C-alpha cells in the first residue's frame, strides 16, 4: 500500500477503535460501527459495493452492510487494518493511492469532526499536494450536483472548476478542507466562501455534493 493510504487507513482504524462502536459520525444515520462496516464492505465485497453508485444494487448493499455491522466490532477494525483480500484491485499501489487516501482521510474526519471539541489536523505539504492532485481529477464528479457554479481554490491561487454555471461561488481553503467540502461536508470544512449571498446559502445547504 502507498504511504498516504496506509497511514490514513491506520489512523482511521485506531480512531474507530478508540471511539467504540456507538460514537456519532458525520455520515447521516451512521454510527462508528456502520462506518466500519461500510469500509470493510467497500474493499471486500465488490458484488455489493456497487450499490454505492448503482441504485438497482442498493438493496443488496444494505443487506450485506447489515451482515457486516452485526459482526464483532473488533473484527471489523482488524479487517480495516489488514486491508483488502490478496487479489483485490485495492492492493494495486496506484488504485490504493487514488481511491483510499481520500476515502480514509474523509472518513477519519467524519469521526473526528462529529465531536464538539474537534480541531483541524495539521497535514504535511506533501499530503496536501497529493489531495489537491486527486481533487483536480474528481472535482467535476464531486460537484456535478451543485446548485451553483463552483470553483475550488487553494490559498496559493491554484483553482479547479467543480461545476460550471452562474452565479459562481468560490471556495478557498487548504486541499484537505476543499476535499471535505466537495464530499458534502460543507458545515465542517474550514474554508472561505465568496459569491452571491443566496447562491452561497444554496451551496451550503445542498446534499448533492459528492458521490
């Protein structure tokens, strides 16, 4: 596994273990047990994980998720730590980095920022650049449901258009915070938002960002 994905995987597993199975998360309707089950199913049950993107498979995903959520919590944590099965595509370095570094970062923050006393993590510049590189590739997919034009901007001025349209809202912040915003965590992302007042309100309230 690549350095970033491996680190974020272990951080997520440690945090889930420390919080226990019943702690809140930012994922609507999910506690930490549900989130752990999601992570395991995504990596180990591709026959069900397709329900994350394909509505026709959603009921199967729900059933498999429930089966895994019923397992001992400690077993779920260990499955996260040990990673996907040997022949899973997630074992390929490029796929692991492209899919898991952001996935595990976002879900770690889903747990951390559900607590009232959370503070932003200080991330190293190399990881911030890696997050930005990935965000540039997926920004339009993440922002396709935005109700306004949406531009994501780093403090150094680098930008990516997540959604074309008017009026335009510009969201400025470190890549890690822009990733959270683009994945539908607007309420907890540490960013500056500029644009038409009504457009900003619509963007902040929409549940259509992310996958």
